[in-house]
């Protein structure tokens, strides 16, 4: 006999059948709005583009991008192939991104060859921006598809996000974001092998989608979906190896640059460790091994808690909820947290908790940090003390950048604003998991719109059922 929780967790077959049609109806609106936001993001970078991304200009106007300078610094302008050709001038000797991102960079470098040498750098930036905008559209549509009946809300939350406008073109992160969103959409369509292949490509573009395997495996174990889990893992491994293996075999030193570079990095401007080291935590600032241990150890503790939550929650958590939580657990104690990492969370936040108040508060925190980091770097590069809080507020109210940038204390407030709003959003997601009756995505009787084979599936392994069986002495059915 089914339990009461299982009766509530019936798959929405009608909803699944209507998803393609719903997406087709919404696609013109979502595509147009995403394109508009991406265009505004491109225009936001124009004051810096007109100055060829001079660093003082980019920090003053908060329109920095890695794309233009790395075209030159990573040897693409000289015809060097990522991973196969080394370059000099820094401690980095090869392109320090995973293989698919390096391949994306090389593709654009080939596309801009017909341009003259003087204009090739700007052409590289503009073509990259165009392709990233296409990927942003793909991410929005995939998120809308995975949201089920709340397609419009989830799609609009991503498409109209201020974070998308401000950070879309800082780096190549939208490649991994789009592939990850497409993987979630494929999983929601009950195509685990395709989802795995897309996830493998996402991992080949950026490290963070590897974390998604944990929640997927845990939820498949709880629901007894062994076959789907196997197809997912096989697809992930196959796609990742197909992209990485050729480079590993023929350009090992270049291939491993990403991993050695990541291991050896120190505290980044956006990390919580940056604030902590300014308040009496000197060890990690000088000891990279200790820094890695603290960051990784904290993540593992948080991940263990998420695993217990996945198996012990009164009702199986939705996939998007666990994906969001594991990514937040990775980012909060990380030694690197760049401004564009907000893009990683955007689709998952819209799926995990499709409510506006906390989402808007988080976006405000990201906006504060976005301007804070550039204006702080302005004060660092100009070697000035920067404006205090009152001076910063006065400049912002006058719609001007603070003269000489902002002080480290003001920057720390901006960093903490992002940290706290992300943490608060994660706490609310945990609360929804523990109190599923308050979960907006389940308020109309749905179980897990993005869950695919997990949607409506009965529990096979659950810590809650084991505890109940031990109390009553009744064996748990397999």
C-alpha cells in the first residue's frame, strides 16, 4: 500500500506531454527578452570597449571582461593553439581553462581571422559576446522547460536577471551554464543518457558541473532508479573522455594546466577568506595547502549534510533543490569566487525556489558585489585609500563612480552582502525541503518537475523509513 507521501508524489504525465508545446509558445517571448538583456549587457561594456578595455576605465565604469585581454595574453592573437602551444610572460604557460572552454576560445579566434590585425581583438570580443548571448538563450529555454508548469516564471527569473546583464561577458562561463541547464532539461525529459552526455560536456567546459553527479546519484539511490543512474554516469564519462582524451594524450602539460593552476591559486578577491584574513586569519593567506584543506574540508562537511538531507527528508527533495545546495556549499568556502559565478546559480535558483522576494534580495547582493569589486580594484590599482561608506553612497546617489574607488571596509561589506544573501537563499531551500508543504513548486500537487524518472517515483531507500521500521519492528520492503 502506498504511503500518504507517495500518493502526493504522482508524476504529472499531462504536464510532461504538454511541455514541448508550452515551451514553443513561450520561446519567442523568452528568447526576445534574453536577447534584449544580453544586448544591454553588451552596451554596458561599451565605455570600456571604446578604450580597448583599459584597466582604469574598466574598473571605473565596472565593465571589465577577461575576453579581450586574454585573446592577447594567452597567445590566441599569435596563432597559438590552446594546450598545444605554450606562452611566456607569467607563471601560466598554457590556457588555464578546461578543454571545451579552450576549444571555444580557439573557434572564435579562427572566426575572426578575416579581420585586420588592428581590429581582431575587438572582433574576438564581439563574436564571443554574440555566441555567449546564444548560449544565454539556450540556458533560459532549458530552464523554462525543466520548470514544468512554472516555465514562464522560471524563464523570466533567469532572462531578466540583473546578474545576467552585468556578468554575461566577463568570461566564458555561459558555455558551462548552458550545457548544465540543457542537461537538467534532458533529465527532466527522462533522457538520462543525453543528460549525462550534456553534463559531461559541461564538466569539460568548467569544473563545477561535476558536483551535480552527487545529488543525481543520491536521489536515484533513494528512488531505486539504478538503470537511469547508470545511463547518466555512462553518458557523462563518455562525453567527458571524448573531449578530453585527445588533448590528454597529445598535450598532457597543456591539459593539466587548469588543475595545477587551480590547486596552486591563493585567496581570490571574492572569497570569504579575503575578509577573514583581514580580521586575524593569517595562515591561509600564506599557506596554499592549508587554504585548500580548509576550503575542501568545509565543502565536504556541508556536502555530507546535504547527503543526509537527501536521504532523510520527509519527502524526497527535488533535484533542483539539491543541485542548488551542493553548488552553494562549494562556493561559500571556496578560495575563488569571481563575479560571473553568479551565472552558475541562476538557473538552479529559479528552479529550486521560484519565489521573488529572496531571489530579488540575492540579486541586490550580487549587484552590490559587482560594483564593489571593480571599485575596490580601482583603489588598489590607483593606490588610493578609496572612499568610505558615506562617500561611496554619496557618489552612487549622484550616479557617479566613487573617486579613487572604495575602501577595503566598504568592499568587505559588499562581499558579505553577496555571501549572506546566497546563504539565506540556501537556508530557505533547506526549509522548503524539511517542510515540503511550503514548497512553491509542489503547491499544486506536482512532485518534481525537473526530476525526470524521479518525478512521482516511490522511495526505495530512505533514512526516515528505516527509523520508522526500527521503532515499529516492521521490516522495510525492498
